[in-house]
C-alpha cells in the first residue's frame, strides 16, 4: 500500500560569501540561483517520490548544497505510520554510522591537526588499557581505514551486563588478521577511536564532541542522547526486538545502547541543517563562516584515499568505487558515509556540492533494504542536474 506523499516547501538559500582561496584546483562554484535550485529540486523530487511510493522509508529529507550554503531541500512522507508530521530540515534523525565521520572523525581531525595524535603511531600509545592480542601492532591510521584486522562486529550488548563491562570487554579484543593486510569495515575500530578521543581530551565522548566540534561549528541540534523535550521532532526508528519497544530518541544500534548511548561508532542524532554546516566545513578546507576548525592540509589528508594495499578509503570517510552510495558520477575527490538507519552524506569538492539524505528506513523494520538503490539514484541525479546546469569542473574531471 502506498503511503501518502507529503511534500515540503523547497528552500533555496544563499549564505555567506566564500572568501578563502582554494588552491590550484578550483572547482566551478555551484550557482545559487533559482534555475539551479529548480533543477536540483526536480531531480531530488523524482528520486524521493519514487522511493516513497516503493516503500523505501516512511519519510525522508534531502538537502543539496555547496561550500557557501544550501541550494535546495526537499522532503517527502511522514515520520511514522502513526505520526503524520512531515520531515523537515530540522527533523532530528538517528545518524547511526554517520557518527563515525560527523563526531569521531571530526574529533580525530582536530586532534591530529593539533599534534596530539600521530596517524602511524600504535593506537595503544593513546589507549594503554587496550590489552588485546596483537593490539600493539595496530596504528591509528589502520583503525581509521578499517585495515586493523579486527573482526567486523561483536555482540557486546548480549555479552556485557552494563557500560563498564562492555568497555572492559572491548579492551580485550585484538585483530584476527595481521594489521594492514585486510580491509574489513568494523564498528570496533571507531569504538576504540572514540575512547582515544576521550582519553586525550579528558572528557567523555559526548562532551568532547560538544566542546570541540558542535560549539565551534554552531550546531544546534546535534548531540548524543537527545533530551526527551525534543521527542516530537525526532524520527522514530524500529520496534526493537531486543529492547521490546519502539525507539524514538534512543539510539537504534544495540552496542551503542550498551555503551550508554555514546560511542565512537554510533549514537549521534542530528538534523539536515546541522549536517549542512559540517559538510561546508569539510568542503572549505577546515573553515566555516570565517572560523578555522582545522588546517586545509589536514582536511586534504583526511579526505584523500589512503591508497593502502588493502583499501582505498580515506581517513574515516568512504571514497567512490563505482558500486557504493556515491553512485557513478561523483568525482574521485568525493568522500562520504552511510548510516544503518537510512542516513547518508556525500561531499564532492570537484563539483562543489554536498548531498545529505536523512531517512528512518528501519521504521518499522530493519529488514527493509531498499535504501541502497535510493542513495545511488539520488547521487547520480544530483550530479546529472549539475552537469545540465553547467556545473562540471572541466573535461579532466574523473
């Protein structure tokens, strides 16, 4: 049965002039005018409408922007089958694994840029309580590129009795393959990175994020463990079989829940508006609205494919590979990530565009797997719309 389609008013906003020099590679800036906004909106509408009618999610909000602001936003559907509220750019979503890049990678960017962390140093130097077998062989870079040799996942939420027990068990894990010889996406890599950030900042991860990332970037609604007063604005996720209740404002990821709702791999909640600000900081070489968050050189290091023997990932970020959610038309300089709950972000400096898609596709069940095709279709549609609007960088752009 098709869900009723609810459409948001499209917004096209020109924000802040861009004064910083971009170095020798200067992309064509996406034009903030009604023609470009209309083209992007039409493309986004077509993708999201089809996805809604196909039952990919109960509702979604997409925001398209550039280094100087939001170009267009478009929403469809509703928050839940029992809540007809329409998704907007201020609807709060459980980001799932976008936590890895929005929170943990941003914190590591700050710490590496400040000289507090060296990427090729063994992680145990910063996390001496990590005593797992061969843990001393794993570097920070290998954690960030998922080449540590750690297993993909472990059910701490079943094995541990509480947060302290879960953290203690994490300190006993070790790689089951020699570090640097295998790529395997692992939540445990970012659980460990989150704990490194805690130790180096002297703050719990949620506090470190607020002080070092959210406040400098002026994020309004991005946090771990959102207050119950925000419940009406939060998109519900699944009726969780483990917790035996509908989740709304409570982290969907079971391991993150066992870690108290705060972990380096999952637990962050945010809005499309706030994520647009984060995207612009990364696009602008570490600067947002005249405030320097990190150096351009370090941002370039973090967003460049590391070209290890086993992975082409950037530091924390994915890069396009022809089959992932970047689609087939974003440039080789693009970087992004996805979240299990139905979230994604892709940033393409060559096109000067970012694409944020927030959904609660796990509502009512995680068995709905249709979001993968939606992400690819949206990325390709936006790239095509920009190409049609003259938004290409030039003939040499891959």
